[in-house]
C-alpha cells in the first residue's frame, strides 16, 4: 500500500476512542501498520463498527507499565507515536481526580520514558526505534483567561482537575524535547465533534441523539458558555501535520493550537443542530450560569499551525 506512512509501524494510544479511531483509520489509509494498546471496546464504538479491530495490531498493555510499553515499542519497531489515551470527562475528573491524574499525567510520562528507553536522567536513554512523538493536550490546559483567543505563548493556568492533568501532560511532554532532544510536540485542540462520538456527556452527540429520537435537546448550563468546535477529520489532519513537523529539529518541543477560531455559544450550537435536523423544537435549558468545573469562554488562535505547517480546517460548523 502506498502513502505517507507506507509500512511504518505507528503506535496510537487511545485508538479505540473517538478521535483515536479516526486517526487510526487515516493512518491505515496512508499505509501505516497501526499498533493499538487493547482496552475495553463497546460493541457500538466507531473502532469496532469501522472494522478497525481487524486491521490494527492489538497488543495487551497497561499505559502505566513502562516495561511493557518499552517491549511493545521495541518488538513492533514503532517509529511514530500518537499519544491520545486519556480520561477525558470533566465531570468524572471533578468527582474523583485520582484516576484522571494517573492516566493523564503518569500515563504520559510512562509512555515517554518507554519511547526514550528509560535510562537515568544523566544519560540520553537506551536506543529505541521511536523517531517522533505527538502528545494530545487540550485547550483546557490554558484554564480560564481573559486573553482570547488563546495563543500558544499564553501561560497555562488551569484550576480544575481535568484541566490541570492536561497542562501537566503538556509540560511533561515538552520537557522531553528540551531535556533529551526527543522529537516531541503537543497538540491543543478545540472541542472536537463528528461521527462516532458516543460520549453523551458532550453537547453535540447528546443533542444529536435527542433530536434523532424526537426529544428536546437538554442544555445543562444557561446556554451562554462559548467554545470553538472542530470537526474530527480536521483534527486528524492537525495531528498528522504536527507529526510531520517533527522532521524539522527546530520545531521540536512546540505546542500547536488547532481550532476553527469561531466562538459559538452552546445555545447557538444547539439551535444550529435543531435547524440541521429539521425539527420544530426549542432547547430544554436547565442550567443557571456555567456548571461547576467548567470554563465560561474558550477559543483558539491557530495561526501558527496554519502559517507554519499549512494546516487549515476544511469543514465549517454547518
């Protein structure tokens, strides 16, 4: 098979999740041999419904076990790593932060150590085949700020457990580029939506499901929070652009924003969904203000990714 990744072993953590499934499928289209750490897979998941289980190399691995990860990296001769595995639910992190910090923080440095080879800090690490590593951060890593849109040089000042976990992973990843010269970069994506997202704590799939079932979409805030919404296929292309940038040593250790740059209030988003569905209903607004643990307004300046790497989203929200 021909393509940019023809014959290249690529490790994708979190490949059985929403964005990870789309990324894995895109890599397969480009000829990659995609290696996926196994986890529980719901019968209705995009990963399963698209037949990706049969097309990827599934391996048994705990993200917190460096020895196992290092064995996988070496035995499969992994050349490129996309680290998307994370606990992504803000409410879950607020209720019980320990598992979020274990997965998002410890899981990140454990994987990076496996990619480096795990030698003491005074050494460069044992040689591994890994050439490039892209780590998923988030726009949530910035925390709440009056400086909008967020630019990559804005300080990371998160307050809530999930946001803190992503900021920690973000800084840890970039430290590996600075300290060990590893080809590591970080993506900070806006809110990603699209087919296959079965996380119904998120507004787009929850509202879409309600409309498909003939119900009024529920809004759990007052509808005023503003977000930047990025279609999943465009998010995948951002990951690939960042991975390609790591061929250039001067771009290692960078963080890259990826979003549309259009702030959309939740109420407006749901009204657009209602219009797209052709329903004659009103949103069911149940909240007062902004839910605890959420940030009021967030959107991204993606001019660096556009200008330096040539990426741009191809899909509008409509």
